[in-house]
C-alpha cells in the first residue's frame, strides 16, 4: 500500500510539472521519424530548455538542424561537445560538409574514415562531391551502400551525388524588354559532357533577336526594327586539382550583316574554406541593342571575382572588370556585396545584406548602349529560399537602393526583384522558371526592365 501511494505521488508530481520541464525527447524523435522535422525541432528545443545536460538530445537536435540547412545552429550545439565525444565530432564533420566547409569536414572526418564507418563515408562523399573533382565521392557512396545496402540513406546519397557529378544537356529560352522598347529574346541548347576523368566537353548553340522601334535611337543601322544573331561555342573544362577548374572555349557569332570570332578563358580556384576566386578573359558581341549589334560591336572583357566566407554567417563578394569595346570605348566596373544569414529553418532561408556598384566609360559614342562617366549605386538586399518539398522551391531576391550618374540632379531609386521556381522531377530532369523586374541601370540606360526565362535540364 505504501509503495502504491509513493508511486501515485511520484506520478502526480510528474504530471504537475510545467510542460517545458517534462521530457519531450521521445515526442521529438517520433516527429522526426514521421518526417515532421519542424515539430521535432520545436519539441527537442523545449526538452533541452528543461534538460540542458542531455547530450543525446543535443546531438539529435543537431541532426534535425542539419537536415533543414540550419548549419549555424548545429555548429553551435556540436562544437563544445566535439573534443570529448566522437559521435559529436562526426556530426560536426557532417555539418561542415553540408555547409560547404570542405577543409574542416575532411579534417574532422579523418579519424572516423580510418575506421571505415558508415557516417564517415557519408560525410566524405558529401564533402568531395562539391569539389572540382566530384567523382572522388563515388568510392564513398559505394562504401555507404556496402555498409547499409538498399537503405534510404544510401539511395539519397547516390541520387544527390549523381546530381552533382552527372553530365547534362539543357534547353533554355529567355525574353527581356524595357521601357525604351528594346526587346531581346534567345533560345539556347547547351551541353556539358564528361569525356574523361578530369575533362568535360562544353558546347552551346543559341539563336536570338534584338528589336527596337524606329525613331528611338536604338534601331538597326541597316534599317527596320530587328536584327538576328546566332552563336556557337565549343570548349572544355579541365580539373588539374581538386579545387581548380580551367575553362577554355571558342566560338562564332553571326548576324544578318557579318560574323566574328568569340573566345573565353577562365580559372576558378577554391583556396580554402574562406577564400575562392575566378580570373577570366572573354570576347563576345556587345549584344545590348539592335544598333550595337548591327554596328558589329565586339567587346573584350577581363574580370576578377573574389568570394570570402569567414564563417557560416557571412559571405562577401567582389567583382572587378574592364572592357575594351571595338568602337574605341573602355568600360570599368567594381561591385562589392556582403550578406549575412539570418534565418535557417525548415520553412525558409533568409539572408540580408548590402551592395555597392561603380561603373565608368571613357566616352559616350552613341552607338546603342548606356555609357555613363560616373555611375554609382548603393542598395540593401534580401534573398530567400522557400522550399515546397525536397525537390522544389522558390528563390527570391530583392534590392532597394539609390543610383546616380553625372546627368542626374540627385539620387534616384534603384530597385529590383527576382523570383525563380526550380523543380526536379523523374530524378534526372529539372525545370527552372525565372522572372525579374528592375528600375536600376540597364545596358541601354536607366529604365524599367522586365525579364522572363525557362530552362529545362536533363542529366545522364
């Protein structure tokens, strides 16, 4: 009788506890098992608020964060535990791999990989498939399949690695117009095909047209309102090292009036987890308006791009470019941007930041394009990703700012908005639909402009 009374008192005391103080870890794990990761995160966070020393619960919560892309939160949970807990260290490596911190992931994963463990091979595959030599992930994919044959984990890893490394062909169509009635459209067929372990063959064929009304100053010099252009490119991408890609292409552009040679040479280098850069030079048609195309204008461009990612919060980008145009003009440009991750949840990702831009031409020859002497722009930016399901989602980007050149009496608005919807279907197919609006500087002037595009991609 005394024992039953004591049990009743203990049960009553448990039921009398506030909800936040009760053990909700089982509820969280059950939610995770049925695929409701958002509910699992909520329940496990409430559990840890009442039981802050529950190491197993912390590691499970870190897993839920990783599955939803909340790498910052996972890192904060796992880093204090990693020195004395091999499982926490393995999860920290796994998190770093998904977050693109490849060097950190490989270093943390080395001990586990030596023991031929399932988690270590999985992490190694995630990290390596993001490098220039993504094919190096495949032995680890096979190891995961060997350790857990026909498991959902093994199938997901194989599918994701294929998406990173497969050859592909794509068909795209795009249309743009602005408030000065300059209209351009183009359809393109592109291919990137693996022909050897470190070599990928690249090719693109496209055809398009440029239109502008008579009397606006942008119509073709040959008469009428339209001029057509076809392009063909052929080249290759070579990966001499795990973090290096060298791309070279040559091509030909043909209009209703003449043809010219095109070319591209670029090196993309990931230095480490913090730094990567691209250096390039290319020659292309100055496809801005019917007038610039009908005049046969070509431009030689030289550019350098740098990205700095010091941690999981911040990303900074810089672009420096110069163009030599065949009408004797020169163009210089600098763009700087920084953004910070502020939301990572199952329902949305959100980054906020800012941009500055400066652009200058040596002359304004009136040959069919906007050529300011001192164009400046500053803007606040926001970008978001809203998943619909694991294979589809919306990407949104917005900028609100001010712009000015030497002809303005003061600063004027410079805003833009873009949205992409991407969906993968039948495993190897992907469709992307894009739309954008801008009232900042366009190629032909500071006008409102709209664009729309569709891209269908097939991997094999």
